[in-house]
C-alpha cells in the first residue's frame, strides 16, 4: 500500500473538481454534472491521495465549495490566495494544475522551483516559449511534470496504438484526422475565457493540443515541421448567423434544454454541480458568441512532417452537425481506419468505434471496440489510476502517460499554426523548443 500523497489544487475548475478533487475526497456520487459525463466515474482515490490546500483567484467560489463539504460533515479544505505562501506553508508532495490555461505556467514553474511534482491539465501551457521554459525548469528541478492527455486512454485509441506498435501496417506513412466539434459544444468555447487568445492560446492550443498529442503518440515521433491555414467563420461580429434585430439566435435555439448556454446573465454563472463563478463570470457581464473581443479561429487545417517520413493532415471546425472524428492511418503494409462520432443529441453515428484493419496484400478485418465505464469513454479512471496508484502494465507497454516533452510538442504545434497563419510559411517545431 503506497503512502498517501498530499496534493494542492491550483484552480477549482469544473475539471479540477470533478476529475481530481472529488475522487480524492472519495465522493463518488457525482451525477449532477450538467451532462458532461464527469459524474459517471465512481473511482475513490482517497487511499492514495489527499487534498491539503486549494489556491484560486476566486475566494468566493472556494468558500461555496467548502460550505458544501461542511454540509456533508467534511472538513473544509484550506484556501490560499497566494501561491508562494501555500508552497512554503503547506509544502505539498505535488500540485494539480486545473486553472485557466494561461495560468498553468506560473503554477508549474512555482512548484518546480520548490522541487515539487506537478500534474497539469492539458494544454501544459499556452505558448511554445512557455513550454520551453517549463522543460528547462524541470531539468533543473527534483520535481517532475505529468500532463493529463487522457485521449490516449480511450479503448479505441489504445487499440490503434497497439496495432501500430505491433507493426500490423508497417511503418506509418500518412495520417489523416478530420475532427468535428458540434454546434453546441463548439459555441460554448465562445462563451468562455477560451475565446481570447491571450487566455487560451487559441483553440489550436486549448483543444487541438489534445489531438496533436494523440496523433504524435500514434505515429511514435515528435514532428519536424507544420503549416496551416485558419479562419473565423461561425462566431464573432461577422458571423453569418448573427441574428438581425428581433430575430432569434439559431445557436441559442439549437442548444435549448441542453444546459450549454447560460440562461440568465443577470446572475452569477453556475457550472458543474451548481458551483458558481463569481470572479470569472459575475452577474451583469453578458458574453455573446458574436462579441468583437473574440480573436481566435473556429476553423483550421494543418499539414505536418515527421522525421521518419510520416505526413499528417489535420482539420477541425467548431460548428459542426456532429461531434467526433474520422481517422485514416496508412502504412507501408496496410491501413487502419476509425470513425468515432455522435449526433448533436448524443446518438452514436453508424459504424462508430469500429476499427477497420486492411493488409496491403491480405485480408481486411473489422474490430468492434467497447468503451469502458467512466468519463471520456472510460479514459479518465484509467488515467487517474496511472497518476495516483502507479502505471499499469498496459500503460508501460503503450506509453500511455504523457511526458512534459510530448506535451510541449503538442503545444508547440498549436502555437506554430498561429504563426503559420500569419507568415504563410511552415514552422520548424524543434527550433521553437530549443
């Protein structure tokens, strides 16, 4: 039985609360999560970990959470507004960073200066420059950085990795991923802090770093170069869907009953489990998906090159009629194809999660993949087990746990895309992190 490790949580976000704080507290009844799937997990991590402190810029939000704990007969978790004071006073074994993306670097670097381990949500940071700084700080520290790229853990994704790693299709030569974010989910990013590049790095970093990490992991290499184009086609002040005076907003109509959009801007916005955001989304500050401050793209495409000869084509849009992706992996000896998708209402698309494996000079077979129970298609419980109890044999075999270097390349790909949009030139990725 491993010793219980003491964790400080940096940022009481919805993700931090549902995926880390509540499991560590052993509170497994987490069904009131707004339909995002976090509440389906029932793993209890209290035998491995304890939360000894929370640091957040929103003291009222933490106070509301602590009141809910006291109502359950639990002790409140100590709150700190000053991070350095927390590190010096509490001296945790590790920190869990689940704050808004642009704040990750300060929490990671602060912990590493004190030789404290870090678990951070993806993206690790929001710029290649910050990623370079984290890698240097980690080399100089006794602390380590682990990044929660949980997409690796989905059952179908593990199977694709296993097939590639076994040499089933030979050396990977070409990978194509066409990703879609449905009009409800996609619009939600433009009602949150994500819509400002200074806070999120753009969706190329916030969202696509997730996909880039998955693709790099499948290919088994860090990319050399990336090039792309992007645009703002659905949201912002020039949106073709912006309603004229007196007409209804089609995005608002499409999401009614889903709980995706806030319903009353005159009140403090509430998130998962009914917990409010008085500091981040106070009453009387409406956010509109057509606001002029939106400065990120909602559509982009990229091509990337890898040292071993593989080429990647990736595209994504954030106002689609469905959610998910089509994947095609070609190799010198065959191909792997996968569709993972659902409708806006959540129904699985036909042939979703069936892996087609075709040998170049042999038969074709179809593998049916069944997702495990738990958030993000069963990925979250497996990832948490690796982080808190230790890696499983399968995790070691497949390399499921993302390293800081792998996470840095995922961030650099997103950051480089933005540079490429401006310069119309390819960007060398190792040079960004050197």
